[in-house]
C-alpha cells in the first residue's frame, strides 16, 4: 500500500493578485471579491495580495466583503507598512517564495506559491507587464502570456492582428500623442471622415473608461482630450449599426483548440444609458440584461463561435478571453475587441455565458487554475 507524499497531498497555493495601478483598480477589486467568494478553499490554499494604486504589494484580507462594490464607495487596496515581495526560495528549490518586508525588520517568508491568479484589469496588469515579470520569475499564472496580453490591451494593434487574420474589422483611425500635439486639426479631420456617430477610446484602457460617443465634428476634440486622460494614444472608431454579441472563450486542454460558450447579447434597458458604459456595467444593475444564448439563427451562432476561437488563436491567447462582435442587419459579424481579462464577478458576462453553457462559476475557476498548472513556464 502506498501513500501520497506530503508534497503531493498538500493543496496548491494560489496567489490571488488584484488592485493595480490602472484606472480599473476598483473593477479589479470587485472581480477579486467574486473569486474569493467562489474559489474552493477545500482544494486550494488562497493567498490574497493586493496592489495599491502606487504599485505596492500588500498582504490583504481574504474576506470578499472587503472588496465588494458599494453604491457610495469604490473598493481600494491601501498601503501598509508591510510590503509583499517575491524572492528565490530559501531552501534552494525551484520557483519563488513570497516575503513580507517591513522597515527595520528581517523579511518573513510566506512560503512558495504554485500558481498566480492575476485579476488585474488595464495597464500594468493586463497588458503584458505583469506577465513578463512572472515569466522572468518562472511562475505559472492564469491567462494570456506577454504578447497576447499586450496585443489584447492595445486596441490599435489588436485590430491590425485581427485584420491580418482575415477577421472583419470596422473603420477606425489612430491618433498618437505626437500627432495630436503637432496637428490636432488634421487628426480631427481624419476622424470626421469616418462619419458619425464615432466612438473615441483610449487605446489601452477598458471597462468603458474614457470612452465617448460623438455625434458631430464639434465634439471630437473634447472626446479625444477625455480619452487622453487615460492614454496618450487614442483609437476612434466608426459607429456600427448592429447587435452587440459576445462569446466567452476558454483554452482547450492539451492540444485541443479553444472552447467557446454560447453567444450572449447585451440589451441596454430604456433609461439613462445610450450605450454599455461604466455605470451600466458596474453600478446600475438594472441598466443591462444578458440574453444567452442570443436569439440568432443557428448558422450565425456557429459562425460567431468559430470566429471567437479564431480571434483567440490570432493573438496567441491562453486561459480565457471574451470576444465582442457586432452582428449587422446584412449578416456581417464585425469584431469589436478581445478582452484577455474580462470582468469576472458572478454577474459579469464571461462567467454568466459559461454558466449558461454548462460550466458554473466555481468550476470555471477550477478549470482556469488547472490549465495554468498544466502549462510549461518559459517559451511555449
């Protein structure tokens, strides 16, 4: 009779990492609240670490209520005297261990971790920077790698890659920092040539931060300046008449291709929201309604799922992504964007679409951790 060794019997340690330096800090905290509530503590040892808006890593509460969204207060990771850092394992074993360091004291080990679950949205978390650090440390982590994260974050290069892969991309122009500062009028004219309405967006932000809908040329300048508050590079897209269809994508196991959920459709309820903005996503619970599966012909359902898998492969996706399309009256499926770290609360569209497709929230977290534990570190 044989018994498992202690190393095999112990639960995997999961570093749940959230907060961060981007404008989506609060959204990341809300995502963490959902995951901390649902993750199976009988299967995993959870180590919650928050990143402050200034970049400090801190050991924080594992209580989901500490990070939940309340109508009057946005959750935030605050700095403490004790900072969490990564270091080489003291026993010489492979991998990294976590250390807690405080001024004037000897760093204390928190032990090693088996996998990192990054729940960060936006720059300095979702854009490949964190992923590069984890790659350098030979740490396994959930989600897209360095290049896929960077491409998925940058709406400009995302569109370049999608077009090269043969996906249908809508008309757009890019306004760089240099172009705006040297000849703003020329950029305004290029944007106006697309027609109206326009959607003006920071190139590297999410959660509808800094996005404006523009109805005429007089509104372009103010919209670009609003977007530049989040990113000096701006993408301006022609409005596309069509239904907003989303598909959740999950990496296949082994050599299998990506798995796709049933498609969902966002319906904005009559009221204060003309489009799916930040308030509609996270604050006003009655603003939007998800229909999954979307009321589409079977041929369109099959086609949008196939295209979502192609978009995931086009950027070299790993782990998870949500792919958004416009379904136009003439039957086109125009890809809008891919999100490599979509909203992940229980009421977010990504988990809801998988729940409607037969994979519950806790099981989805299990699957993402399993995929990360199974993949190699380094070049893949």
